[in-house]
């Protein structure tokens, strides 16, 4: 039964790794910046970029809008695709400024479907980034999935290798209670498992805390 097994997997991961304390940030705007910057790169590199932005006093919506794009890109160079990500940051901030007077919390008052649709309408904001903003900044229950989710749960036998984002998300949201804290912790634990054990090329299957559920062994 997927529902029972998903809960068992969560419990084993939590027991093995403990709470992950996601999302690491000083405020909600920093969470949004991190969600945009973390695509295709490790969090370690995102932290370098955020530290650079903090040092320059640029970790606010108005500051991001005011700074020169090339300077912004240089400060986030550690995150790969930094020129595109600088534009994404500016696009997001411009949208919030034009539509909500710069107040992200006015956006957060929207329903999940409406908020998600608005975020996806912003050039450069994809499903994973939008859902990370909804879950971690707006603190509303939506399950965030990523490459780790596909890798792990296809190996566990729950999802096909070519599962679409919406298919993976629906699987979790239809089989778990709709709970912000649960979705937050589960996604963080999946990332931890993918980074440390269920690696792409050389998975550490014999040491994996959920190996008893795996069809790959």
C-alpha cells in the first residue's frame, strides 16, 4: 500500500537523518532567492551567492531591482547560469513590485492554485521553484519534487524513470496527509538520501536506511 509504505519510508529517513531544518534562511525573501538560485547547483554554492548578496546589502526586493544586472550576476556566479538567474531574480522582484507594491505577503494570501499560476507566469520560474516558494516561504501545503525524488522513487519501484513533475507530485500529495511540516521534512530528507546514499552513478545500497523497500537491490 503506497500510503503506508510512504509513511514508513519517511519514519526511517527521519530516524536515520533527524530533522533537516529546511529552509535555511533569515527571512522569507531569502528563501525565495535561494529557491531561484538553487536550480542545477548544490546548496553550498547557493550559500556563497547569498553571502555575497548580504555583504553588498542586496538581499531585498528593492535592492535587487536597483542593482545593475551585471553586478548581480557577478555576485551569484557560484550558482551556474548566473546571467539567467540574475534575470529571474529581477523578473520576480519586478512582478511583485508591479502587482503587489513589493509586498510578497500579499501574494502569499492567494490560494495555492492561484499563487502557483502567478508564479509560473513569471519568466524563468518553473514548477520546482514555484512550489519551493509556496511550501517554504508561504508555508502552504504543496509537495516539492526534484531529480532526487525521481531517482529514489523510481528505484524503489513507485514511479517510472521518465515520470513527469506533475505525476510525481500527485503521487505524494494523493498518498500523504496535506501537511506543511510533513511535506517540508519529507522533501528535505529525500534530498539528503539522494546526496549521501542513493547517488546517481554509485549508490550506497547496502548502507541505505530504506534498502528494505528498494526494488533495485
